[in-house]
C-alpha cells in the first residue's frame, strides 16, 4: 500500500486519490483470482483429506523412479496447463506436488519448480491463454502456426527452467513440503476409506476437461447458441471450478462415508491458511494497477521501439519492460502487442507467429514483488522473499531468456 501511494503521488495524483488505483486493482484481482484460489483450495483440501492425493502420488511413485519425478511433474503440468489459467493450475497441482515431495522426502522446490515452469510456459506462449490470444488478434497472426511454434518453443523452456534448473535450486533452498497449508484438512484418519485412483484423477482433470471443451467450441465458432453455448459456459474458470468443488464434495466426501458436518469442517479448515495469501495477492494487484495507471509502461516501451533493434528482440524487450513495470504477463502481452502492431505490417505468417511468441516470452520475465504470482508461490511454498527470488523469479527469467533464444533460432530456419 505504501509503495502504491508513493507511486501515485510521484505520478501527480492528488493525495486524496492516491489509493484509488490500488483499491481498484485489489478488487479486480480478488474478484477473479481470489475466488479461483478459494475454490481450488477447497478442492485441494478434499483431495488431500480423503487420501486422494496419496493415491495419485502412490501411482506416480510406483511408475516413476525418484530421480525422474521432476520430469514427471513437469509433463503433468505441461498437459494440464494447456487449457487452465496459471492460477487455476497452481491451486490444483499444489496438493499433488506437496504430497509427492513429502512422501519421497525431497525438497519441495525440486518438484515444485518443474510444475510451475510447465504452467508458466503454457500461460505465456500457448493459446487459449488470454495473452497469446490477444497478441494473435492484434498482430494478425495465424492461430494454428502460433500454437505449433509455441509448443516447440515451450519444450526447451520447460526442460531447462524446470527439472534441470530445479535440481540446482533445491540445493539453494532445501525446504520441506508445506503440508500444513491446508490446515486440519490434511489430518485424515489412517484407517479411513480412500477413493479409487481414477476417482481422484477425475477430480483433478474435471476442470481441465471442462475448460478444454469450452476452448474447442470457441475455436470452432459454435459457442453462440445451443449445446456449444452451454459447453462454453461450464468451461469458464469460475463455473468449471464450482462444478468440480461440488463433485469433490460428493466423490471425496459423502461418497466415502463422510457426513455433511465432517465435509463442512474440512472445507472450513482449509480456508484459514489462505487468508494471508488472498490479501497479499490482492495487494500485488493493487500495486500493479497503480503502475499501469501512472503510464510508466507506455513511456518506457515507446522509447525502446526507437532503438533500431531486430523486431523479435525489440518485441521481447518491450514486453519485458512492461512486465517489470506492471507485474502482469497479460498486461505486458496486451500492451506490447499494441505497440508492435504497426511494425509488423507485411510480415510473413511465420514471422507474425514468432512475434506473438517473442512478446509472450518477454511477458513472463522476472516475476517480482508487483506480481500477484510471486506472492502466490511464496505463500504456498512457505518461502521467504529472498528464497522466492532465488527460485520462482529465477525460473521465470530463465524461461523467458530460453524462449527468446529458441524463437530467434527458429526465425533462422523457418
């Protein structure tokens, strides 16, 4: 709040209005991300308290050697992250990551960073995520080409910034899994009935399937009426997670013999620990909005386009600077696309697609204190600010740099 107030005053805002942008940003962040965090936490709590996460982890550990667990979780996150928003993917995967790290007696960073890398790469590079979709429209790029090139670029990004870098980070920050995050919900009786593996997987994948189905009907252009409109509705993140929450209550609660009171108690116990997460994430959104309204992003980006750099590198740098100023990958993508749009007239379809990806790669550079995701990861993993910089922020920076290097390489061969 103090940082937002100072920024507003430096931008010439009246002291009586110094927190107007902050409160607007806080409200908009919590109205979107906040509800998703709450619903995802309830799903995670029921998954954990019922033993569902243990069942999933048992299956993963049984089929995957311990040394390959980071790669397995990166792959799971890569697949799940295609239709899911980053925040949704985080809250769904956190119980699985925590349980796997706890059971395998591994540092949580070793498994968490690969999962986060998979989600973040898809968020920045691959449609149907909002940033890439907006950039495709603004630059007139081909969606199919962008999707195909995006998947190619995402593979080395996830591999290097995830399992390979995570191995080093785990030595720097060897913290254990934060199993207390879900409160009393994690303390299920040892002799209680556990769900079948496929039931637990259904709860994890249900929002993925619903959102993916919505994406398909939207891409096919049949979401305007009838069955298509219904699928698009149930596939919106809030509705998909609401449906999954109710399904989890029945499949992982009542269906296993728990009473309504027991299910209610588990849900209630899961909400207390995330109160600080919601407030910190909301404050990050307020700080971001203050920076956006101050006009600093447009000022910086306008200057760099005059430097005569190669277009792909210029697009990446513009996106990077807006990302650093605003803390939002989507804002960085939207703004950079608008700035670069006049410069891409006459480009070949492949060049336009690579421009979208360059902007997307820049949009995930160096997540820091003005990014809600920074605080989300910090609180979920129980890290200090310094530890979050050494893990999450470094991973995001590496992912971004590997992305632009790969994109520049592709531009030489396509």
